[in-house]
C-alpha cells in the first residue's frame, strides 16, 4: 500500500513540475514579446556633424541648404535623405514660423535649416545654398550664414556669412573632407554644382 502511495506522489510531483516549467516558458515568451530584442538596424545613428544655415529672422525669403557627399545625389529640401546626410529641418522663411504651443498659435521668427551627418562616413562633402524664393519688392542683399559643427568632440569647424541677392542663385560654401576616424582633414573651396537651379534634386 505504501509503495502505491509513493508512486502516485512521484507522478503528481512530476505533473506539477511540468506545469510549472510550462508557466515559466509562457512567461518568458510573453516578456520577449512585450520587450523585443532591439535590432542593430533599429538603433538610430547619432549625428557626428551638424550643418546649419541661417538668415535674417525678419525675412520672408526661402533659402535652401544643399549638401553632397562625393558623387552621391545631393540632399536638400526635395531629397531630404541620402545616407549619411539628413535634412532635419526645412525652413520656408516666414511661412512655417507659426507653431502650436499649448494649443495656441505662436509666431517664432527664426530662419534656420539644419542638416546632419549621421555616423562617420569618410568622403568629401560639398556645401551650397540656393536662393529659392524672394519676397516681392525686396532689393536688399540677404545675409546668409552657414555653420559647420563637429559634435564629438565639440568643434566649430567654421561659420561663414555671405550675401545673397538674386532669387534662384546658388552660393557655394567651403566643403569639408572627413577621414575614417571622423576627423576633418581638409576645408576647401569648390565649384561643384550641388544645388540644382530649379530647386529639384537631379
């Protein structure tokens, strides 16, 4: 009689143990589904360089920043991404200066476009500005500043202001050469046609 009781107890313990293992496995699967393992491709690449273009805050004119790495297609307002270049903000002058803050329309007079180089990708980077549109009746030249910043470690590579006068014209700023370590090895003038005359990417 005692042997029968002992055998039935072992079978019951085995059943409980198997049920417990099943619950643990279900818990692990549910946890993985709630917190999926992050893929390497899902991790955003940080910005290594920030390039900004700024012009007079009171201006309604639209100036576009354009950049090109080596012989890749240029990146600008009509083609906002071309690894490693990303146009993070396209400023249209006063057109998109109105933002909603706490449900209220607020006018912020800032004319600034921002482009980033995400990751360290060696090459020659060509920089230019395109005078896309001009406020009617304005004849004064527009002061346009392009600033190139290395993020890590922080370094302002240059900040150069030029005057732009006529709509549809293109002004070129010095390009930069970046090596495989993320260091700037050269700052150079260029005649590269970075920004298309019509404002459309070639």
